[in-house]
C-alpha cells in the first residue's frame, strides 16, 4: 500500500476517498478489521491491486452463502498479553475471550469449507490455530453469568459443601436462641447481618445481660445488634471457609491465565488474521451496497468506466461513460456551470483510487482501469486567508506541487503512468494569461505521457483537440429547452457556454442579446452554429439508435416466445407419442393374452359354438388393433431409400429411430446398426434422415410383412427385495420380452429369505403359457436364491 508520503493527502481529501474509507470502517465488526480499514490507502503495485480485488471478489462469493461468522468478538489482545506476563484477567474477561476464540474457530471452519470459492482468504486462515482446550477450560471454570460453579474443582466443591453445612448449623443455633428463655431480650425475632457476621437485634436495656459481641446499634439507640457468644466459633469457621473459597477461585483463574499466556502469541495472531477476513467482508458489503462489480485491471494505462456513478451522490444519479488513455491521453471537458464537469473529474479520480485500494467500483460490468503510479488532483477552491492566498494562487500552489510529484516521463507502453485531474485550469486571473497558462500546462502534461482530464470555460482550449493528436474534447450535455443540465458526458463533442441562449430564454431584451452577439464575433458565432448542428445531429442519431434497440428487443422477445412455443409443441408431441406407445403396448399385451387364452380353450375338442365364439373374439381384437394403428399412424420423415451404401444414415420406420447401414442389401433386407444392436429390415421400411435429430415414431402400425428386429433382453432379472404384488407383474413383462427376443433360457433371482417370494414365483411359472420348464439354480447359478426358466419358442 502507498504510504502518506507517496499518496498525496490533498488528492485523497479533494476526491473524498476518506469518506469512502469511513463507510468501509463502519461495516467492520472486529477491532483489527477497523484498524485495517482505517489505514486503507490505494496501492501503486499492480500485483497488490489484483490480489486485494480478488480477496474482495472471494468475500462477495462467501456472502452468497450467508454472513461470515465474525460477530461476537472483542479486542482481546491487551488481556491476552497481560496474561502472558503473569496478570490474571477477571471472569468476565475470560468469558469474552472464550466467545472470541469460538468465533475464530467458526470463521476458520466457514472459510476452509468454501476454500474453492475463496482460496486467498483460505490461505489467510489456514495457519490460524484454534483453541478448543482453552474454550473448554474457561467453560468448565466459569459459568455464563460470570460465576464460578462448584464443578470448577473438587476442592471448591468440598469447601462449598462445608460452607452450606456450617451456615445451616449457624442458623439453627440462632433460631434456638430466638425461641429460648432469652426471647424477651430481642427487639424482633429475626436474624440479620452486620458486616460479614450474623447478629440478633437486642433491646438496649438488655445489652449488658445478653452474652455476645456488640457489632452495631440502630439510629434511635433502642436496638443493639449483637453476635451471640455461642455462635462466634461457627461464624469464625464460616469466615475461614469464605477465605479459602476466594483463594481457590483465584487459583483457578491463575491456572486459566497461565494456559492463555502459553498461547498468547498464537491467539493474538489468530485474532489479527480474522481481522483481515473482516476487512475483506466489509469490502464485499460495501460493494453490495453500491451495486459495484469488480473492475478489470489493464497494464497499458487505459481507463474505461461504463455507466460510472459517484458513490457518494444520492438520489437519481445520472451515470456517465468515460474513457481515457486509449485513443487519447488528454481530455478537455467544457460546458456550463453546474453541468457536472467537476463531478465527472471527481468520479474518475475517486473510482480510480477505490480500485487501487482493492474496492469494487459502482460502474457497469466490464469497466477497466490501470494502476497509476500517481493520482494527483486539484479540484475546488482552497483559498487561505492566513497565508494570503487568492483562488488563483491556491490553484497554482497545488499545480506546482503536482508537477513536482510527477514520475519520470513515460517512454514506453506498459510502464508507470500518472493520472492528473485539474478543475477550471487557468481560472481566477486575467483570461488571456489564464488561457495561455492553461494551454502550456496541458501541453506539458500531454508531452510527458500523463493521463490528464481538465475542465475549463475557455473556448480557446477546445482547439487543442484539432492540433494535438491524443487530445480530445468532451462536454457535459445541457438542455436548452429546460435550461437544465442532463449531467451526461459527451466525448468528442466540445461544449457550448450557452450564456446567450440562457439569457434570451430568461427574458433578457433581444436587442441586448443581438448587441452581445456582435461583440462575440462572426467566427465564434459560426463555430457555435456548427456545434449546435452537431448537437442536433447527435440527438437524431441517439433517437434512431434507441428506436433500433427497441425494435431489436421486440424482435428478440418475439423470437424467444416463438422458441418457447416450438419447445412446448415438441414436448406435447413427445408426450402424445409416448402415451400412444404405452397404450399400444398395453393393447398388444392384452391381445396376446386373450389369444393365448382362446388357443388354450381350443386345445381340447371344441364345439361349433366355441369355435364361432373364438372367431368373433379374434375379429374384435383385429379390429381394435387396426383402429389403434390408424389413430397412431404418423407419416415417417424423409424419402424412401433407393440406393443403400454401408455407413449411410437411415431412419428405421418400424423402430421409430435412426441407424447406420452396416451391410449391403440381400434379398431386399438391409442390416442396420441401431444403438448397440443390429437388425435386418426390409428396404421399403427405410427413409432418408431429414435432420440431425429425428423424433421417435409412435408404436409401429400393423403390417403384413414381418421385420426381423431383435430387441436386446438380459438373460437374467433380479426381483430380490420386492413384494409379491410388485415382483409378479415385473416378471410377467420380462418373460414376454424374452420370448419376443428369442431368448431360450433365463434366470430369475428372487433371493433366499423366507421363501415366500420363491414360492409365489414358482406358482406363477407353473401356469405361465411361455414357460416350458423351471428348476432351482445349482452351484454357480445362485443356488436356491435363483430359478432357471426354460422358455417355449415363439
């Protein structure tokens, strides 16, 4: 970080960097975090700037997971150092230390758990020690209310037990005296204390007769408070126990202090490390408050702020776009008073300082800034009555100091650059001399490669942009209709004073206005008319640009809606096809079962009526299948394939998917690779591929010709762990698929268990039409936990 000797204090003050720093300090929660934030200064080292900005970015990422656990700490450094040299802190100080150590432990765990998001901050806390033993020792010795519990030590527990017993005996003895034969001597039958001794209220007239030690008397003198001689030894013992208790507590606290003292340096270092995390978290909170993104650091001395806002302005702030150091290195800003020229300078300077201090800046995403070796500014009027300095003298004194502090001239790109900001350069003196001085100063800074931005009212300085490469004009926009500035910065457009226009609109006599124009001169008026025309053209261009942007936005919105509608239609189509496929499979499965039932009923010698009924059922099934096929028919994509070559991509209509030809056709059958299997398909069932992705077809319609398509089916199925009502339907569908695929033998894994599932499987297999035989598995086949099933040929 730059120290006070390297960073100009006047620049920090006039650019209001200290106010930003104060806002940052207010967001810290630890004493060390406040100290770091209070000492924050911009850095001139690019590596340091990049590292501190990255730490801020990491803290921003951590905030997305919630607040970093930093609250609940106090500055424990002085107490810990005192313990290191033998002092004993109080119980309340130990409790504060315990809370702080717990926060250090939680903070380290929070960051280490998110080290991928925050590698730099993880490095900061990685070596931080945690002090669970000290936390436990304090918690064991001191209760949350600051008292020392009996459990703190066995000696303390014994002393307090004896205290309670002694106290009880003392009260019993005093109660006996109050109720005894001397009861008439007492003013009231109560037990009270004077100092640390228990006494009874004795009437004045019995003072000499009552055996006891006088400790006090009432204000009226009618009552004396006496400790009976009979309880004096008990009171003495109680006092001894209290002293021993005090000594034991002091011993326990000294032991805690010694434990803390051994780790004093590590505790202080850990607390300071947590302060660095607190400082980074405060930077992240400040960025969140200002809606500020991370700036990009450039090495070529070029600055580009997009939609920049001054962070200290409130209300409806008009953002500005500023660039400097790329196509030009000097910017001359002109325009009317209160138009925003000075705010522009302050925004550029303050945001530059913030970035070099590791802070995010309130701009749009993508803003860029270099790391300047010096940031020097003369903004505002700092007259000094004591030093007899006028406005001009004050500015000149500041400018002289700026020139003395400039780094050597920049000789090559990428080397150190300085940023100089001058407000109303050359003002406060004779205009002729002021213009001459301002021009000489601007040319001097420009020749040295300094990045310079100046504001001025002098029209003569506008001409520098036309005679000196690298110097550019800019102006703050002014609305001549409303007589108000818009606070927008227009780079490349020199400003107009607007004095005569404003005077005319405010009602000044037109004769006076015309007379004033004659004094200005025709050349100046011509320039003003040119600038006015440029302004009109710029406004027209901006309007057209805004309209084009509006139309582009509308077109993009329409396109997005169209894509959403297309996606919806595709999704609906997919759902419809999937539903049709499921209905088709269900229909065919039901038809197959009914046909098999009909065939079973016809195995024996059927009657004529039974045969007629079977024919009727078969016709009904055929009609249902044809109706479903007609409803589900969807025209296949592409054109019929005429010539077939190996490697050719084709669409297989019966399977509803694409594949690749792997063999030349034989007897009008073509071998096609579909996924991980190969099938033989009739040539007329192939279509050309119409796109990269082809939508799946519904269940294939009924055809006379059979396609020799074999779907891959595993040779075993596991229903282990399923309930019977779940397992049997699953097994039924699997056997159907296996028969269609031509699998001769399958294995059903049902597990051993209680045997209930195995029994249900065997009962189901015994009546299944596709099952030829079944048996329990042998060694190597699953033993009694599996059943091997031999299937009939389809």
